[in-house]
């Protein structure tokens, strides 16, 4: 009877271990699947974060050199504006026909710089994405064109 009880206990233990192993396998598989899914989501988020960081770095660099160009134009504008104020306010000369050729060039260059500053200030630095989930883009084409225009004008008036 003791032997039968031991055999029955061992058989029950074996079945219990078998059932426990099956349950452990199912739970382990479920946890493994969830871990794989979490890993995939993390990789997708990492890719998106890298794209955003790359975009923000591009924006930072582009805005920096554009600002530098804008400040150069502003500096020239302020110098020309001061010269124009001197001609008109301090000397009291307002008749275009009475201006010297240097005075006329100063006024023409000031007007040219005003137009350039206006154009540079109204540029759309960031192009909005047409897609709801899409990334915005830096407007390199217009930024590059404005900087090239600024360099050309600054060389002409120097």
C-alpha cells in the first residue's frame, strides 16, 4: 500500500510537472512575444527620434548661417541709413536733383538693402509637411537663394 501510494504520488507529481511545464511554456512564450513587440516598438521610436534629431540639427545649422547673413545685411543697412539720415536730416537736402552722385548711390543702396531685408525676413524657414504624420523640412532652396542674393548685393555696394 505504501508502495502504491508512492507510485501514485510520483505519477501525480510527474503529471503536475508536465502541466506546470506546459503552463510555464505558454506564459514564457507570451512574455517573449510581448518583449519582442516592445523591442520592435522601441526600435521604431528610436528611428523616429533619430530623424527628429537630424531635422532639428539641420534647422539649427541652417538658421544659424541664415541669421549670420541677415546680420551682415542689417549692419550694412544701418550704416547706409545713418548716411542717408545725415544727408536729409542734418544737411537738410531733400531735392533729388541737388544730390551728388555719392548721395544718390547711398540712397539707392539703402532702398536696395531695405528690399533685401524685407525679402530675407519674410522667408519661410520651415516647410510644413503635407502629411499629418510627416516631418517638416528646412527650406534650403529659398534660404540658399536669399543668402546668395545678399552676398551679391553686399559685394555690389561695398
